């Protein structure tokens, strides 16, 4: 990158497209970028076949199939990108990351299957994990759906209660006086610490787990909502009052919108806490879901299934997180260009 | 203490206002900020309030707006005593204080929404956007606006309630010199167009002379109205005319004199 490009990158703008830039970045994708992914997959495949005697044939079969698919898809994409500009810029951005990820699979394969540097059955190779993913897909899907149902119900309740209590504590002096000490004492207790109590109180494991998730979400949402509401700029409230605003307008059209950036921080913190609580609650109480699946597979010492479930969890949780980011971008469109997280 | 004609035609009448705040270093003792302020503003008049910083100009505006309450004294808007904020007294601050989560159009509508009259008066929104020359920016968010544009939105937002008095607290203080002069003409145009009574606080003598019918000069700590000068220069005014400059040097001298007497 030349200096102009570096400066404009620092300034957060597109680099200027001079003649050399065009040939380097603009019109075509360099060969290196185009072939990095298929070559990495080929490399993984070669490594695996080198050691494939040690692996069951069925694992080798599905792993090779995956690598062939990666090679095939990336070659197709290499052809399509010549005619489709958006794909090209996406590939330019993503190919290095994909290449690194695929190469890591190769390294993993060498360390586990190849030289058996890590003890079995705790550290299976990628082919074994892939095989578990495929063979147990029904149960994994079912577990994911159960986790999703539990997460959504717990999160929704925690969110609603947290918003209401946060708004009340943030707006009203008397409620803050009585509510804040409670919040400060009860809130920091990790929701999972209530598990013994929840198991005794509630009629079903699902309800108690959802309640624990709600509790985990409630605290950060309440805290951040309350601080957002009570820190509403006084001048916004003054302006609104000189415009003839009553209390309803001040709360719902000034204080709450002003608190929304803060509320979203609470929602993200709550989401993180809810993942944690979900997995713990499922592994001790509920007899379904990804958390349960992990401890169940561990009980049978089927560690390839444990890793398979972890992969699903990573995809699941990061998708939910991404969704929340999308919602935030929509809601906080008025902050566009001013937020940096 | 200034004598004033007590006419019921005045849009704003203020009598013997006193206001003190706790001293910042010692909350028990109170510091008198406004000491017996009295004046009235006729309907359709544009009055400027100038004085050194810290003389209580902004405090006075907040009292008139109803955002703070007086220690003693009376405030009337028409014949109604002022007790709380109301839409008949618009207030524009130095910071436009636009709601950043609303578009320009929704900011201008805010007063109508707050008073629950948006449905009947929706057509006025376009009129006011046009009035301040922002009809093309209805969908823009405040952080995209320049300082002058933001202040025009703030003016339109205050004017859409048809206030009996528009209170302006150094509204052009944060703008650069050129934008500022353009905005002075803009405010004058709005004033001539709508004949809204305006009370403008400023620390810029030129601005006061350029814009007002009368100029009230305040002294510092405690704030008192020292002198009221009638500014009868013909409109539109020329910032470099000899009359303008003479008035300017008179006021400068007065302010200097006022400063001396306050410290004495």
C-alpha cells in the first residue's frame, strides 16, 4: 500500500484509485488470492491421505469429500467473480481468513492424527469431528432448537423486565432509592449460583432455566437502562418542556431514545451472560439442548461429539450476536458514523 | 431600578425578579444572581439583552421559560403568570440541542407531537421547513448538519408552536463570523415574517445593535438592568454606517462604565 492509501485507510475512507491501484486491486483478483483457498484445501487433503491409514475409512471419506467441495466451490467462485464485482470484493476481503482457517485444519490434523501428539480420546482429529457432525446431525439439530427456544424465552423475559425496571429506576427518584440497593446487592450474583434454589422452586426444568437466563439478562439491561435514562442530557429535557411536552413525552420520546445506545450495551452484556447461563443450566438441569449434549457426549467419552457440539455452539451464538448487531445498526441509524463498536 | 410603562399590550412583563443560587464552594450561603429585574417587552418587539458573562442573562431566560423558579417577583406572559414551561414561550439555546435520534423533519414536528396536535397541523411542518430553507434535508439526521443548519432547525422547531415570545439564549454564539452574520439576517427575516416577539440574549454588541428595537444592558453580580437603549436605526441596518458605529461606541463606553461601577 502506498502512502496515500495508508493515509486514507487511517481516515477511514476508500483508497484513491490511481492507475496502479486499479490493476492491483480494482479490476482483477490476483492469482495468489484466487488460488489460496483451493491450494490450502488440497494441502489438507494431502496431509490427511498421508495419515489416512490410522483413521476409519468413513472419516477419511467425508473429510476428503469436504475438501473436494471446498476446492470445487472456490474454483466456481473464481470463475463467477470475473463477472460479478460484489463477489470479487468480498473474496478479496475474505480469502485470506478462509485460507488461514483451512490451513489450521491441516495443522490440527498433523498434530492429532498425524503425529498423535495429543492424548486420545480427548483430542480427536478434524475428520473424526466432521464425521460426528454428520452422523449425529439429527440430535444436534434438535439440541440447537431446544437451546434456541430456551434462550429466546429467557432472553425475552429478562429483556422486558429489565427495560421496565431500568426505566423506572432511571426516571423516578423514589424507585431509584428503593430499587438501586436491591439491584446492587442481588444483581452481581451470577445467575448460575441460583441453580440450587431454582431447582427447588420451579415446576419444570425449562421454566427454572428460562428464569435463570432471564435473571442473567435482567441485571445488565436494568443497570445500563437506568444509567442511560438518568444521564439523559438535561438540555434535551429542557427543550422538550419548552415545546410543551408532558411527562409521557419526556419519558418515551426523550429519555428512552436518549438511553438507547446505553440500553444496547446492556443487551450485549446480557446476551453474553445468557449464553453462559444457558449452557450451564442445560448441563445440570434440562435434559435437552447443546449444553446437555456436550455433557452427555463427554459422559460417553465421545469427544469428537463434544467438539462437534462446540462448533455448532460457536456458529449458533455468533449468529445470534450478529443478529443483535444488525438490530442495533437499524435502531441506532441516527448514530451512524459516530459509534465505533 | 428601571421605570417602565405598564401597558397590557406588552407580551412579556417582568417585575422585581430576584434569584439566588447556593455558592458553589459553600452551599449554605446563597449568592444573589438577579437583583430586582423589571422590564416589559411589547408584542412584536425584538429586544436584546447584553451584559458581561456571568451577569445572569441565561438565568433570566430560564426563569421566563419556566425551567427554574424565582425567589421573588412576578412574571407575566400577556396576562398569565408564568409558573411552568409552556409552548407559548419558545426557547433556543446556543447549542441547537436537536434530538439526535430524530430526523430534521421529526425534530421540527416535535412540538406538535408533544402537544398532540400533529394530525391537525401536519401541513405546517412543510411550511416551517421551507421557512428556514431546509425542505431538502427533512430526512437528514442532526449529526449531518452544519452548525448554522442545525440552529435553523432549532428555530423552526421553536417557531412551529407559534410562541407568543421566542427566547433566544446566544443562539448564534457558537457559529463562525460569516455564518453568524447570515443567521442574523435569517432571524430578522423570520421576525419580520412572523412578527414573533423576541428576547435575544447575546454578548455581541454588534449583533444587538444590528438586530434589536431596544437593547437592555445588564450589570454583573448581582445582575441588574443598568440601562435600556432604544435602537431606532432604520432597517435594514448597515453594520458600517456612522450611526451604527456611534451607537456601538456609546454602548462600549456604557459597558465599560457599568463594569467600573460594579467593581467599585
